[in-house]
């Protein structure tokens, strides 16, 4: 079976906390190998979340 993978990290925190694109890609590759799937491509989405563009900023309401 041919498979196309998709990875996405929408925040810097996700990437920093172990859900990086590289981590996700490794998981997809391992799963496909385990299941004898033919991985033909992995799409990488490095998009930003619509919630906050910079989650490291601290917002203070006055």
C-alpha cells in the first residue's frame, strides 16, 4: 500500500517539547516500515497557529 505522510507543528512549544517535524517524520517512517507500507512522500507543514503567533510572549491585561 502506498502512503503519504503529513507532519505539522503549529507552535514553537510543540517543536521544543518533543513534537518536532523530525520526531513526527521518524514516527511515520517507523510505522510504515512496521506495517510494510510504501511511504512515497511526507508533507511538512510548519504553519503558525491562528491562536497566537508567538506563544513565548506573555500578555498582560491592565
